[in-house]
């Protein structure tokens, strides 16, 4: 019987890739990554994806009350890639680099009201790309995203080892 993992859509492909590589029998049910812009809606989306099944949740706190679910430790999912609390830092993962225009720019309405950029991002000093699988193409996309935000870009090659270890701990904790 497979384990059901309800995952943030930003992590779902990496979770599937890790499970396949490790031979884990899991079913991944992603929820929309845009919910990070509306964390008060995450719980309802997780409950809906769980559909009454016993699940583990590939989310950290992320601004949502996920009480009752086994989930990642930490304040946000970026911690599984080695990020720590860094004031004034806007983090991107490979997923967010690829989907920046849709998940960030359009979802926040910046495509229609670019003047809101200052309201959303005035307190940020840099963009950090936590690169799981860095390529020249992704670097170019990360540079474009940082330029849109008018912030300098820092690149940290992280791989997905931290996510793999966090997922392994989560799955082991639920086997009891």
C-alpha cells in the first residue's frame, strides 16, 4: 500500500523524482503553489487533496495551520534546501525560477499593476536562487526574475539532498 504525500506544487516534481530514485511507493497529490501568496487557503487545499486519507504533508509551516498533519519541520519549505531565516531575502527554487511569471508576477497582479512591485518587494535586498539542478537556461531565467524585482541575484547550488532527507524523516516518522 502506497503512502500518500500531499505536496506543495512547488515541491511535487522533486518529491516524485526522489521517490522514484529511492524506490519509495508513494502517491503525490500536489496543491497549487500559488497558495503561498494566500497561506490562509493552504489548509483547505491540503484537506481537500487528502480526501480523508491518511497522508503526510510536504509543507513546512509556510504561514498555514497544518495541525494534525505530519509535515516538514521549519517555518518554510526553503529550509529543506538549506536556507535559514535571512531578513530581506526573497528565495527562488528551480520551480519558482521556471514559473516566476505565472506564480509570482501574474499571481500578485504585477503584470497589470507593476507599480505594486515596490509595495511587495521594497523591504527585500536580494534574491537568492536555491538551485537544485542549475543550468545556464535556469540561471538566465533567475537573472530575469531578479531584474524584474530590481534586486541583485545570488545563486546557491543546493541540489535536492535536503529535501530528500526531510522527506525520508517524514516518511519514517509515519511508519510507527
